[in-house]
């Protein structure tokens, strides 16, 4: 969607901002989940990394279950 602000400027609006909110809530939930098992400093660092890439785990597991990828 393009909104005309003036004759020379165009401003683009983002109509799919809710996807970012859903990912953000998922990130917070995954971070809480992974932090519960953390015992030391490096476990906390690993929990942050796992929370950031949790969608990749889900997609891999879904593809593995659909196509039998090992």
C-alpha cells in the first residue's frame, strides 16, 4: 500500500505487522522455555541462540516428517 504524502514523496505502509508480533511472542516463549534448562553462562548464551532460530527447527522437523529426510 502506498500513501501519497506530497507530490514528490511516497510512504510505504506495512500491512503485515502482525507477523512480526507473532514472531516476537514466539521468541519470548522460546527464550523462557530454553532458559528454564540453563545452568551456567554458556547455557544461557545457547538458550538465546536457540530462541532466535527456533522456527528453523520447526520447519526442519515438519519437512522431515512429511518427506522422511534424515
